[in-house]
C-alpha cells in the first residue's frame, strides 16, 4: 500500500462537501474503510475525477469516497512547467505501461505513459489538446453498437471540456513570436511524405501537420483534470 500523502481532505462528509478525496493509505489508516458511502470510486484518474464531479452536481448530492494510489499533484514540481512532463516518464508518478508486442515494429514493446496521481494522465500532460480522429471514434461506436461512443456522440463533451476554465483564471490568447528555425523544414519534410497541412487540429479529421497550441494556467503550469 502506498505511503500516506497530505491532501486537502474535509473533516467529515456533509451535504455541502459530499466528496471525500484520499489516498489508498489514508482510506485505511484514517478509518474511512469503516464508514458508509453511497459510492466508492477506486481510481482518481480523469474518469474517476469526472465521475466524482458529476455525483457532486447531481441531486440529491450523494456521499462518495474517491481513492487514488498516487499523490496529489497540485504543487508537484513536475506540474509547474509544461516541458517538465518529460521528467515524469518512468518516475514514481508514472504507471510506466508497456504495450503488447507490435507486429509492424519488429515485435517491440513500446512505452505508454500513465499518470499515477490525482488527475491521472492529465496530471503529467504536455499542455496540449487535440481531439482524435472521427474514424476511430465511429469505429469504436460501431463495435460497441452504441452511437454515444461515436464522434458525434462525444462531440458535446469535447466542446464542454474546451469551454471549461477555472472561473478565477483569466483566459487569454497570445504568442511569444519566437521563431523556431527547424519548424519550416520539418513541415516541408512531412508534406513531402504525403501528409496534408491542416487548418484545425480539432476538426473531425486531424491527421496532418499543424502547429500545436498549449493550454497554460497562471505562470505556465499545465492544467490537470484534478485542478480543472
């Protein structure tokens, strides 16, 4: 069981603050396992945090225990600067997944990052946002026989996330006007290989080349699901 972490944990469950957030160690050592909750959510990743948020907003607000094996990343040094995310690879906040052997890559096992923290993978993000391909979402919806998992079925949630900002943080759009000497050459190389230059990476067909945008909070901190 992981070592207990320090979190902002309410003293008790009540109608004003019905979501209790704690580490797995806290849940055991503080006696939370002996309590009674309407819901217990195991895993404080993106899905777990979202589910807890939806429960909190539902009526009547049920009590819920959200348990996460990893730490609270609110003030973790790897979340304070966007490019620090590279240092998270293989660290104690990375689940360090490996893929199955890849038949078209000489059967190699590839590294797959997975955030071991409140917020999950969003806690070790690269401050970028790109929707997936409509083809992939529609294929998944077809395999499940449920259009809610298709691109159009999920589009409402994509747009909701893109509009969801912390109310106390002003949103602005700016450019440093920095010139990257290799950018044009890299773009020419990709176009020469047959990729298209796209105007909007969040269109339903994002396969191509485009300068990526970044979502920054405060003095450059990459926003994560737990804080958003």
